[in-house]
C-alpha cells in the first residue's frame, strides 16, 4: 500500500523517517574499521568513526517504499549525492517534498526532492527520486 496518490500536489511533504544511529549499527565482526574504531578513523584523517553511506541512505529508500509502495519497488528511480560524512552516533532524518508529476504508461510518475539531515540540520545526502502511483 502507498501513501501517495495521483492527486498529490507539488509541495506535499513526505512523511519523515528517522534513526538514532549507534556504533552497534555498523559492527561487523571484530575487525577495527573507520566505521567502528576511533583509532582506525583517525589514521584516515577522520575525527571519529563514520557511518556507512548505504546504511544512512536506506532511510530515504524506506521513506520512498512507504510513500510509493509497489510503485517504488517496480518503478522507482533515485539520484542522490553523499555530501558529508555522518558520525556513527548521529541522529538522522529522511525528508522529502513532491516537486511534480507526469503521466507514464497508464500511471503517474511522482517526482520528489529527497534528503537526509543529521542532528545539526546539515543535509548529508541529497537528491531526487520518483515512483509510480495508479492514475
């Protein structure tokens, strides 16, 4: 089931998806990495361990699945850029807004601007996405 319909108007704000990340989200075995170990991160010039980009971006994908349902799985498109690192202990929120819609093969493609903000309000990931809804 999807939240969005063909009647959604540009400017509609997508429901937010949030996560308080912890070091436990990124542990994979005992190997020290830039994602789990402060010393390994410092050796790479980082102030602290950083989250893995795909795990953070997954907040956007969960948001889009919730908004489009099957229209995300079978017709979703996404173009995002990773703008800055996310600390492994950061609170992040996926946000988005509908920017337009157009008919496509008997359905409606709804386009959105999407982004993730960290706890400081910085956009750490940003881009565009779209999915299909019934006409």
